[in-house]
C-alpha cells in the first residue's frame, strides 16, 4: 500500500500561480495559432483560386475553430501529470 504523508498532500495542493498562468496562457496561444493558420491558409487558397465567395477561408476557419476547441478541451481535462 502506498499511503501519502500529510506533507506530500499539502505540497500537491500548493501549486505555483506562475505555473498555472503559464499552462493556460500557452494553451491560449496554441489555440490562437491553430485558428490563424486555418484563416490565413484559407485566404491563401482563395487568393490563388479567385472564387467569387471566399469558401476556403470560411470553411477552414470554422474547421480550425472546431479543432482548436477540441484541442483545448483535451488539454484542460487531461490528468495533471506534473
């Protein structure tokens, strides 16, 4: 049986606020990067194909938002391994 000491439990509860902010701010920047990649990728494709309606910009941006949301949720609900 592997029982934890009270000191170990206290250390686990006390996490650095800096680590907390770093984790979530990096997640935010990663999600923004995914969305911008979809938007600018769609714009580049639409510029080359010269369609009347920017369909690739719309579709890739919406797809990138969905992917970024799924990625963000997986990271938020991932077990804390650190």
